């Protein structure tokens, strides 16, 4: 007995691995925001970009370096010196070689920026770029949330469509069996039986198509939620059991500022910072420096012989740079920065109008679907009852097949309209909740 219990627990633990149960769209949204691969990569990229301010700030901090050089002067300069300067006869010269062929130098250098306004502007640009990265991540999160809402409800919709199609197929099977019995008794023509059989086959094919659509939607949802295809995903919610929704007046809903809009605003600010930086390129820069070097010159490579002298060189000073003419480069960069700022402002205005239009369209679509939902539900329930009544009448011989088929087709239309309307209500409702911060 203990062995059987152990085997059962082992099998259960294996089969339960990778199983994810999602009970509501809010759980799906939370799971997508946490595990979606695109969002995970975006957050990782933000950590990498977070190191950029340190690199930019380095241009404003003191820089120190140690250096060493080894030079071989294979051709040294020679100067002719009049011997008269050395007390010799006039008109004669002696060639004098300057330097030695082997030179080894080592030293240290420190540079301290004193005034560098373009570099300080670069720091502000770097910080703004990080804010843009944050806004881009929020835009991606908004897009992933919207996609999750659509695919989640599409998966529930195809699951409900499978159940309805299975019920339709069951009714078609019953009808086919009745028609087969009547055909055997000679009560109907083969044509009528073939038509009934055709409806049965068509319904079975629709069932297979719905099952394929469900598998595709579920796999797409797994991908969005960061799950693998081998993981088990169970959606336990039934859309029909979700509380009914009511239309939302335009004055009763307050939309948050969408990340797409704040992203464009951040890009406008970045363009302004870049324009300011280009203007600061006209300003001079000032830096202090100090350098200390020891140098040895030899006729042979014997620098480890410390009995021969090493010469010291030390220097400290200020370096002042004021760009006067750059071949028109600064003027070109200023013009480009102004054009980029204008383009960013136009993109901001367009995005503001686009978001207002999109929000209004979502609200109107939701209100229309919410108003029609109760009507479609009643029509769906009536059509279901009509099919049952028509089947009873056909079985008893009170209905011809064409009469039953008309009722059945009306029921199919009512079913599809109800399912599509139900899905539209909750998709748009979820999107409204995302955009209003609920």
C-alpha cells in the first residue's frame, strides 16, 4: 500500500510540473508583466543602460594614467657647428649628433577638467535617454497587456465555441440517426438523408476548426506569458459567468496618460537638450594637467644599469581650447538639432490626437457591446430552445427538414453573435481598466 501511495505521489509530482492555472484576466496580466520574454529582456537592457551615466560622468572627473615608452632612433638629427665657436679655425665645421639611439621613458599624468559645459550637457542627455528607456519599457508593457487581454479572451471564446459546437454536433448526430431510421423505413428520400448527413459532417468540421483555433490561441497565450509549449496552461474562467457589464459614460471614465504619449514628451525634452548641447559647443573648455617623466638615453640597451643617469621632466599647466572654425560642422549640427526638435514636437501632437481617438474608440466599442450583450444572450437562449423544439417536431413528423434547418441556422447565427459580442465586451472592458489604472 505504501508503495502504491509513493508511486501515485511520484506520478502526480511529475505531471503537475509546469502546470499554470489562470483564474482571471487580471492574473493573466500580472503573469505576463512578470514573465513575458520581451519585458524581461527590456528590464535587463535597462540595467545595462543604467551604467551609461557613470561613463558619461567620467569626462567631468580627474583622469590619471601611467605610461612608458621605448624608442629606437634609427636616424638621429645632425647639425653642423662652426669650429670658430669652439676656438678652431674659421670656415671649418664639425657635425654634431643630437640624442642617443635608445630612449626609455616612464611617467604619470593627471588631467582635471575645470570648465567643460558640453560634457555637463552630455550628462543631462544621458539621464534623459534613461528616462526614454523607462518610457519605452512602459509602452512595451502596455502593448503586452493589451495583447494579453485580447489573446486571453480569444482563447476563452474558442473554448466556449468548442462546447457549443459539440452540443450542435450531438444534435446533428441525433438528427442523422432519426433520418437513417426513416430512410430504412422508406419514409424519406435519400436526398433528405444526404442533406442531414452533410450538416453533420459540416458541424464536425467546424468543431475541428474550433479546436485548432483554441490550440493556436492557447499556444500564443503561453508565449506571451513566458511559458513553453510543453507547460500546461489551464484557464478556469468561464466568460458566461463573469458579472454583466454596463455602458460607461464619457464623463465617468478618466484615462491615465498613456506611456506612448509620455514617451513622445520625453523625446521632445531630449531634442531640447541636444539643441542646447550643440549651442554649448561654441563655449571654450579649460582643463588643468600635470605630468612627471623620467627618461634615460643610451647607446646600448642597458637601462638596468642605474649608475648611468636618468633625467627628470615635470610640467604642470592649464589648457584652454576655444573652437573658432570647424568647417561649418557646428552650424550643420545646430540646424539638424532644430529640425529634430520640430519633428519631435509634431510627433507629440500626432500621438496626443491618436491616443484620444483610440481611447474614445475603445470606450464606444465597449458601450455598444455592453448594450447588445443582454439582447444577444436572450436571443441565444431563445434560439437554443427553438432548436430543441424543432428537433422534437421533426422527430414526431410535424416539421419538415427544411423547417428544422432554418431554425438550426438561426441558432448558429445567434450563437456566433453572442460569443463574439461577449468577447468584445470583456476585451474592451479589460483595455479600459488598463488605461484607467483600475
